[in-house]
């Protein structure tokens, strides 16, 4: 007896049609197609927000950077790459202020990033040990991070004030110079900005380090002690390799956060003395919002973005997983 394609032959010789739940049926194909759309439905809210607040502003920023864009005027003429060319032309009005702000950003980043990598690691190593009051100390170290930049900056601006600040007062009680202009002179202003930033944000990095330390198998430390390794050798050969992914992540986010520093400089030193502590983000905001040169400000932001992308790629290259070399057989 001949049967149609898709039918099955029962042991008795009679043919039956496949059920709707078996592969290849029309209903099952419809279910599979609906299943393919399910992940996109879950991703839709994120994609909508990401597109609205990241992709569209980024594309609009490129468009603005190609125009002489004054948002108070109706006409915004197209100027092509003139805004970018002006940033690299020594005779232009934006060359000096922009590269001065990039220099200030570099100084702050070079001074703050190593401290924000080393100090939180030391705190995390201390907090990973068991001792009375450990949870209380963890809370103390992390507490400043929950405060906003405005609160931190205004608080420390008064504490570091040359005339009424408590910092100079207590330095005088200890017999140290009590007339340091922490916010109006260099290098004291850099010490203030870096010190306040490290105090404010080290708790966040320490918590991430602490989570990474807890993921390192204790058996590795026991094996190292059996081999005669002391605390320093255990740190070099067990702790640091185990923290390599965490260290890469912290390095990237700390670099980006330091390069985008704005609030501390704006509220504590007002970019002074002169323009010494005016960072790139400060200069971009001042150019676009105060001088109404949105096209030039957008160009500055994309030049800064390119620098940050290059630095991030370099960090990823340093922390990459190196593949073992294959032995060449003769």
C-alpha cells in the first residue's frame, strides 16, 4: 500500500498522519518562528533606551560637529571638518584652551589611576581577613561612594578653604604649614583633587577587588604554602593572576572615570588657578553651553573619545590572555 509523504506506517500496515507536535508540521513551524521573536521582545526595552539615549545622540553629535552650531540662532551653516581642523591648528582660538584641558586631564589621570588601583587592592586584602569589626570597616570605606559629586566637592571645598578650613587648622595644631591654598594654587590643587577623588571612590574598587578575591580557590593558597611560598610570593603567583580579569575591568572603568572628571574641578577649584585644573569635560561644557559653540564642543568630545578608545584598546592588549606557543616539530 502506498502512503503519502510525511505519513508513517504502523506495525499493522495502516498509515497515520504525524501529530501537530512532531517536527516538520505546520503548527510546529509556527511555534518555532514565534520562539525566534521571543528574545527580541525581551531585548526591545533595552534596545529602545539604548538607541534613544546612546545611538541617536552619538549620531547627532557627529552631525553637530560638522556645523557652526549656535543653538540660540536659527541658521546653523555646514562647515565640514573645520571644527576638527581648528582643534589642530595652533593659530585658532580653540587650540590652546582645548589642549590645555587635555593636559590637565592627563595630569589628573596619571596621578589618580595608579592610586585607585593600588589603594583599593590593599584595602580589599585587609578586608578579606577575619577580624573584629570587619563589616563595620567595610561600610566605612564604601560609605563616601554613595554620596553625589556635588556633596563631596562642596564639603571638601570648605574643609580645604585657606582661611576657615579644618584641614589647615589641624595641620597647624600638628606644627605643619597651616596656610596652604589647597584650591587656588598648584600643585596643591592637584593634591586636593586627586586626594578627594581617591577618598571618594576607593570603596567601589575595593568592593570589586573583594569579590574577585573571594573567587580565588583557597586550594591554590594551600598548595603555595606547601611549596614554601611566603605571603609575598603567594600574592605574586596566586592573587594577582587570579585577579587579572578584575584588574582589567577596574583599570578600564577607572581610566574612563578619571578622564571624564568634571564635578570636582568645577566645584572645588573652578578650573583654577587660571586654567590649570580645567579638564577636557570642563572645557567642552564651557565651550558648548557658555560660549554657544556647540559644533566646536562636539568636535572636542569626539577627539577625546578617540583618545579614550585608543587607551582602552591598549589596556585590553596588555591584559589579553596570551596563547601558549606551539612547539614546532622538526
